[in-house]
């Protein structure tokens, strides 16, 4: 499997040892760390975005969704709690009709405030179809504005 950064990633299944603990499909990249988590029969999800965004800029995000089966899929994006005052997520959630066969792209934007400290951050995209949840995490850096 290939990570969204273009490097090889390892996919494995973490088995729930008790009847009420679900199995979890995980993808891990040596560069990015934990990339995706999903329960069985959940949509497949990857998140693509630039590695850096300037202070006061807009991070354009493309979520690649492959629905587990035809039908509606809810998607959303969130940033960690410590970053919520410095960002606006557009849209926070959306609903698409998945085909169950072909991947489709869904766009999000994260507007970064002018007073956001330059450092490394991350966002998480999630997809829910018939109560099956998938998440994809992507790291990015906020850098000082040039000029």
C-alpha cells in the first residue's frame, strides 16, 4: 500500500479479542505515522494536502473516498482542540452518495488565522457509512508568511 505522502505504508488488522471489541484495519507510514483507521466494512479514506500553508493562508484538502457499498456517506474534517480558535473548516461536514466501486474526491478547506503560531499541526478526515467509521490523519506545517 502507498501512503498519501507517496512512501510505502503497512496495512494490518488489529483483532479485537473480546466479542464486543471490533477489529480495526490500520495503515501506518514510517514518515507520517498512523495514517488511517477503519472498522470492517467501512469506507476507505485517504487525505491529500500540501505539506505547508502560510500563516493567514488556506489549506486545500482533498479526501479520496471509496465507499464500502452504494449509498450515502457522511464526511467531515476536524482539527485538534488547541487549533480550533485559529481555524475555520469549510465545510465541517458533508454528505455524498458513494458508488461502492469507484473512488471519489471530496474537498475541504482549513482557513488559518493570522495569529496562528508557525509549527506542525494535523487534521483528521472521517467518513461514516451505515455506522462504520473510517478516519485519515494528515500532518502539515504552518509557516511564516514570506515578505
